[in-house]
């Protein structure tokens, strides 16, 4: 860790203020860093946590496009090769039926030969890689262990942000990357559609005696869903989504009870199972901001669109937003233009939002159907899987979304 780019200062001017050093905020800081802009990243967690983020149970499915973006940002190579898990193919199951919608192993992705639908990398490894990727740049400084509590964007040329210790930061542009529950989005007066699914997602790793074949499995059982994300051949990340009122029953289970429960759900498909990680849980709340910018400010990552994880688009969309916005800002720097102009920020929204809206609403509609256990919905669920399996254009379209 370079110490010279860590500053705790009283009153600070920069070109860009980034609120939140999650994967999206750090990726944007890295994407802008070569332009020479002075960038201040504010993060409420301590610097030591950013440098060594703890395991948080999330395994992030990444598309081939996201891999390319992470390579460009010098993040991909910072994840150990044996901690990048190929996701060969994926199957979807409805209820207790044995019928499977199958997204086969591709031969091509983004015009190049490919042998996997995508890749899985643990969220903490992405965060660590993103933090390491900004370290060589002295124009990126961190204020860690403090939150932004207030934002003022009334002036024409500057935006101001106040920290919880009263310190005021000023910049030409402020980027909100402070999670789907963003306080900064609210401070900027940007409204959002917030959908509370009333469910909890519970994540943990299991080792098992039979191979997972590197195949992801999404089981839309009745009452709860179970997704299996293959890591090593005998190591799988399990993702349960369940109504909030039943989440505690799962969280109260002993490791042996949990292993027995998952084995039963899978009818022994992965053999004997045992828990090998801590268990983490997240509230299932989807968010789509109604605008991706305000005066001298823009939203990225989950602040702009916080997806239901079932279609694994969250950080993939975060990265594509980072790429779009960084290109526009870097171009403005090259041409000597204002990096916080309304026209630049409007262009970011025009290029990013059509895609996020479709995926956000499409995912929510799919979740509504596949968590509805009424008899007509069960029939519709089965029909949708069969149609998707048997209509090549539909299947191709979904596969393309998976590979990027
Ligand atoms: C169970 C689960 C599985 C997922 N699976 C996938 C997947 O397979 N594929 C995929 O693409 N995505 C997936 N996602 C989504 C992905 O994890 C998120 O899209 C991504 O982490 C969002 O990153 P972010 O940087 O926008 O926000 P966050 O990771 O939420 O980071 C926000 C940061 O801002 C900081 N912060 C907050 N408030 C302030 C403040 N006021 N001042 C300063 N700092 C602040 C926080 O401490 C935090 O570090 C999954 C999510 C979950 C929960």
C-alpha cells in the first residue's frame, strides 16, 4: 500500500470527489486516474479494510465484457488465477420438476473463442483488486473512516461535500457510489424506484463429494429459491432467497442442519455436503434511480441501479456505467472541456439508462413470476422455461446477456 496518496486534510479541493470506495467507486477512480485529474475518494470504512476486505459471502458472476473492462482497469490480473472460477454452463429448474432450461457452454463470446458463459470472483477479491489498481496513482487520494453527510450543488462551477467531522470538500464533479441505500442520491434530490422484495438472500460455501461440473443451477423451488454457483469442482457457493419471516429459521440452523437441508433440497445431487464458510445475509431491495445525474454530480454502481442478484447483472452494469462515464470524462479532459457539464452528464445517462431500465424491470418481472407459487403462476413458470428452451432467438438473447 502506498502511503503517499493517503491524506487526511482540512478543506480540500479536487477535480473529482468519489463517495464510496466499493467496487464501482474504485473502478471509476482507476478509470479516471490516467487523465491526471485530482481525485478524492471518501469511504466510511477504514483504509485497512479497503486494502484487505473480508470475505462477504458474495460470488460475483462476471461476463466476458466485464472481464475485458477489468483487464483494461488493471484489476483482472490482481486476482489470483485459482480464485477466478469459470462458469461453464447454467441450468434453471422450476418447482419440483426435473425439466431444465439449459444455457449450454458457449464456443464464442464477444467474437472470440470461449469455453465458459462467464466467471465467478468473490466480491472481496474484486474490492481488493480495485483498491490495489489505484495505488500507483498519486493523483488519487483517500479519506477513509469518514462518511459524506451533506452535499451542496447550488454553485454553477463547484460542488461541495461535507464529511461527518465537518471537513468540507469541493470539486468540479461529485460521483455518488455509496450503495443502493445511498444517502448522497437523496441529498442530490434524485428520486428512485425502490422495490423491497420482502425477501432475504443468504449466502455461504459448501464442500461436497460429487462434482458440480462447473454448472450453475438456479432452482426456483416453491417457497424459496436456491442458486448454486460452482467454484471448484467440489466447492459451491449456495444462495438461498426466502421470505423475510422464514430467513431466521435458516440462519438459526447449525452447520450440520444447514448441510442436511441443502442436500435434501438438491435430492443428494452433490453428494455429502458440509459448510466451509461463514454465512452472510442481505436484504433483497432493488433500486433504479430516476436520473443518473444532477448538477455537477453523477450516480454509478448500485446507486444508479441496484439489481436483484438472480440475473447476476449488478456489478456487470456497474462496470459498464463506469466505462461509459469515464470515456466521456477522459475525452472532456483531452479536449479541455468542463468535466462536470450538464451535456456530458446527460450523455452518460442517455448511453447507460436504456440498458439498465430493461434489465432492471425485466429481472423484477421474472422474479415476480418465479416467486409466485399460485397454480396459474406455476403453469406459466413451466411454460416460460419450455418456450425459452425451444425458441432459439429467445435463448440466444438470454445467453448473450449472460456472456455480455
Ligand atoms: C448476494 C449478492 C450476490 C450478488 N451477485 C452478483 C453477481 O453475480 N454479479 C453481479 O454483477 N453482481 C452481483 N451482486 C451485486 C454486486 O455485489 C453489487 O452490484 C456491487 O457490489 C455494487 O458495488 P458498489 O460499489 O456500487 O456498491 P457497494 O459495494 O455497496 O459499495 C458502496 C461503498 O460506499 C461506502 N459508503 C456508503 N455510504 C457512504 C458515505 N456516506 N460516505 C462514504 N462512504 C460511504 C460503503 O462503505 C461501501 O464501501 C450481488 C449482490 C449480492 C448482495
